[in-house]
C-alpha cells in the first residue's frame, strides 16, 4: 500500500488522476515502483505519482493537452519503450488492454522485461520500430500507436507503423534536435505535422512540451 495520503481526483482522461498539480495513475502492480516515483493510497487503492520531467506523455497532460486516445481496454503499440517509465503508466491506464512495448537496445530491454514481469498487460518486444512488419506476428491489434524514438525521420517511422496496423489514433513525441540541430524547433514540429497531413492523417493537436522537455512536442493524430 502507498506510503502517504492525499486527495486524489478523477480527470476527463480515463485512468488519469490529479491531486493539485500532481498527475497520478492507479498502480496495476501495487507496492511496486518503476523509477522511484512516490506511491499514495486512498480508499483501498494505490496511486503512482507521474513525473512530467520523466515522461513526455505526462508533460503533455500538464501542458493542457486535450486529446487523449487511451481507453481501459485499448491495445497500445508503444515504440521506444526504453526501461519502461512511461509504458508502465500507460499499462496503468489500460488495465483491460495491452501495451506492446518495443525497444531496440538490449541494455534498456533488460530493465523493461523486469517492469513487464509485474504487469500482466505489458508485453516486452526487442525489436526495431522502423520495421513494423517484423512486429506484426506479436501485435494482435493497435488502437493507439505511441512513439517516442529520438532519431531522424520520426514522422515517417510513425506514419509507417500507423498504416501497418491500421491504428485509428496515434501520439508522436517529436524531438526537434534529432531531425536538425540547426533549425528552429517550431518549424520542425510544423514540418512533421505537415508530413502527417500529407500522409492522410488528421492532426488534432501539436503541444510544445516546454518547460518539462526542451525542444520536444507531442503531435496527436487520427487516421
Ligand atoms: C527517449 S527514449 C524513450 C523513453 C520512454 N518512451 C519513456 O518515456 O519512458 C527513446 C528510446 O527509443 C529507443 N530506440 C531508438 N531507436 C529505436 C528503434 N528503431 N526501435 C525501437 N526503439 C528504438 C532507444 O533505445 C531509447 O530507449
């Protein structure tokens, strides 16, 4: 059970809670921390603090992002899972769904596997996000594609995965400096969005993640 008490309130986003400025999710693995986050209890439930400096999805919520495609039974294709910080919160948000957590680095993957062991709805996949065909035998369906991979052509990689799995919704965390260190990040965000529109997606929102993440934006799309 959590270590401290606080007043947890629901939000417009299913599975996301607030207490003042603090964002929380209900812990699907009670008693377990993933990255040193604080745990709190209320009415027999345990909640995990979601730290916006550690997670672009939480930064998006703190910045007032209003499009939130996750539902309790969503299947989420998560590209760039690293050691599982944000994927673990997504796992809390989709307790009847699934998180296919794809990571290319064997070192990060080892930590990711440990996080998935406590979470029945998380499947770790050691794989390459640029090759969605290679993932298809493990991914039953994707209601949401979430991508956080810092490399060139982020929008191209994202569009390919969205199309391969016919995903209705997606969230793309864009790191401007991975595209071009010399360009104004705002131009890079607009170019990524323009590319996605050209590929046939409807861009719902572009949210700059400053001050939590410098030179990053979250782009939310529908197919
Ligand atoms: C910024 S970190 C992700 C952080 C994570 N999304 C979170 O919020 O907890 C980006 C990750 O993408 C991984 N990555 C880079 N290229 C990749 C690729 N082609 N396929 C899958 N993962 C990749 C990196 O190894 C790194 O762990």
